[in-house]
C-alpha cells in the first residue's frame, strides 16, 4: 500500500542518516514525492534531489514562464527582485552534452559545435552559467573526437556539472564497462574529482554491476 511504501522510504532514510551527513535523494514517479517531502523536512541532510517523472502538474503564471525565458539571457530587469527569485526557483538548469551527429546518407560522423571543446566554451560564455552548464560524455569523446579526453576535461572544467561515464575501444560508442576500453578511467575520474568536486555522474551502461564493483575496488567509491 502507499502507507507501507512511504514507511519503508522513511525508515531507509533514517537508517542512512545515521551513516551519512549529507545525501542526494533519487526518486522516480511516486517516489519523487517522498524524496521531496524528506528534503523539505531535512534540508541539512538533503542538499540535492534527482527526480524523474514527477507526478505533478504545475500551473505557473504567465509572468513566471516569460521570466524563466528571460533569466538565462540577462533580460529580466533587476528592479524586479521578487519576480526574479520566483522565476529562478521555478527554472530549469540545462546541461548541454557533447553530441555527435551522423550523416544518414554518407554514414559518417558530423562534428558540430558541441564536439569541439573551445568552441562550445565560447557559446556557453555568452549564457548565464546558473542556467546553462556542461555535461561531458566521455564515451563520445573517445569514440568520435580527435581531441584528447583530458584536454576536454580541462577546457570544460569551469562549466561542468555532470558526467556520463562509460568506456569503448575508440571505434564506436559501445557503452562498455568502465574498465573495458581504451579510456584510462581511473586516471580520468581522479582528475575529474579534483577539477570538478561538486559534479555528479551517471553510469551509462547496459549492465552496471561489474563497473560498480570496479569503482569500489579501484577508487573506494562506495555509497558516500
């Protein structure tokens, strides 16, 4: 029942609270509502939420929608601080990923603006970093870019908020286990943690068990 589900979520949170000072709660569908409730009640414990398919239907006013569109481009006047604060609270942060398009007729990869580190940075500099950040997909770089992965990391570091991590042999985007490919994953993750300590990570893998074990053994990444 819903009552039992909620009780289980709250009990798990209390147990984890004894082991960790801060936690990022992840929720899907109805579980997102429990995550939101726990975050509201425990703000010192839950600094961030990761929510998917939230079962809510927001009804923002028209001025809020207009201001959300104005804020990233610096078009909202400073003499309206209340509207600005409200719009920020309702806004969405966009993480732009380094993507590569395939020419359907010729079958080869097209390297567009998001596939070139420095060119991407110039685009992002023109926007508000509070709303537009970067997501680096390391597999895309290894398979399709001629630029070294560590160069990408250093160039993008000021903008990076998130990483998609998986490995491949450099020939195609196979989404292989972290330790199965030509990316020196341990060295990369250590550098990423040093340059972007507040960034988050997604394991983009078809099967994650082996990679999670590898992270625990090689980097002592547990549930902290």
